[in-house]
C-alpha cells in the first residue's frame, strides 16, 4: 500500500519533546512542526530553548531539569495531555570509569534513565486514561555494544531499550505504543569533543561504513516515522540508525 502524505500528517496531534533546545531534540521540534504537529518544547537550557522556539512557531516552551523529580512533575503538568512523547533529553560523560566522580554516576543515571522513566510514568498514565498515545524514547547504539569510557552512559541507554520493550508489552494492549530510536554518532553538542578534534573525528569515522556522522534531522525523521501510522506495527523495538557502525 502506497504511503500517503496524509500518513505523515500530524495535524491535531500535540507532541512533547524533551531536550528540544539542541541537536536531535531541536531537529525533532522542526520536523514535527513541519508535519503539522503542535509542539511542546522542554529543556533545561532556557536561552537555547527560546531560540529554537522562534524557528518553531506557536510552540509552548517549558524549562525543566530532567534530573529533578519535582521539576519533571511540574513540566508534565504544564505539558498537560500530549498525544506523542519524544523522551529525548540526555547527557554524556566520557572518560575512564575509575576517574569518574561518584556524583557524576548518580547524575547520568538520574538524567538519562530515571528522568525518562518518570516522564513516561506521568505522561503515559494520561495516555492510558485516553486509551491512545505514542512514546518514542531516545536510546543509543551504545546500548547494544557498549564502549570503553562510556560505561555508565551505555548502561543507561541499555536501560532505556529494555524499559521500552517491557513498557510496550504492558501498554500496547491499552492503546499506547512505545518504541525507541538508537542514534549512532550524530553531529550535535553532545559530540563536541569529537567534532573539535580532527584526530578524534577520523577515529570516529573509521568504524562507520556510511563514512560520515549522522545529521540530527536523520534521527528526527526516524522518530517521525515511529510516531506516525507508517510504522504503526512497530512495538517495543529500539531502532538503530548508525550508518552501519561496527565495533572493531
Ligand atoms: N549525538 C549523538 O551522537 C547521540 C548518539 C546516541 C544517542 N544520543 C542521545 O540523543 C539524545 C539527544 O542528544 P543530542 O545528541 O541532541 O545532544 P545535545 O547535547 O545537542 O542535546 C541534548 C539536550 O538535552 C538537554 N538536557 C540535558 N540535560 C537535561 C536535563 N537535566 N534536563 C532537561 N534537559 C536536559 C540539553 O540542554 C540539550 O538541549 C540524548 O538522549 C543522547 O544521549 C545522541
């Protein structure tokens, strides 16, 4: 059956995007707006959030901290009752595990794993009451093969993949579809370390058969497909989009 333009038309849908002030989340904001969704943009960075909001007319903006339970609850009540949740905000800490400050371990787990769970818990309960909704979590390619100097980050992203699968099994019968994207190395601020160094950039590309890093919009498009009826039978999967990355 031919995919119709209307299959990707999100007119009448409200989408909540976390981490919308930068990178993949900002690309999601623009892409979903271009497909007629009403956008609710949430991030901790108020200045960048307002800058992105200028490019996404009529969006609602909410400043919040995904590492703080109370802040998450306030954000979720301001966002009210979205049809789609793009549970995307996250942070990276890269370096030897034994040199990682113990507070950083707690912070990465709070922001990357507990925060998205709390958001899905709050927004998802409203979706269940309505009997419909879509949640697309942002995991990572590192969820599947791990990497040196990324132990805590990779663990949180593996947690997101398993959370996605388990929650999908529980909520699909109740009308709420849960899936995830697993980006490969994408040109965003989170990778500033790689982007700033020609040597690191070369090393990063060596393992990517596609021969380039991903653009943020390529991840946004995957999230769009998962949020539309085009991929309506994808339940619980974490879809990897990594240019064919292999760990040598
Ligand atoms: N860029 C990549 O290569 C890559 C690869 C795999 C997965 N990811 C994941 O994609 C998601 C988006 O990352 P990105 O690449 O766009 O990075 P980014 O740094 O450009 O954007 C992340 C956004 O999240 C926000 N954020 C961070 N901590 C927050 C907090 N405590 N509360 C609220 N907002 C917070 C930041 O302000 C920022 O706007 C993350 O979950 C990241 O782990 C990225």
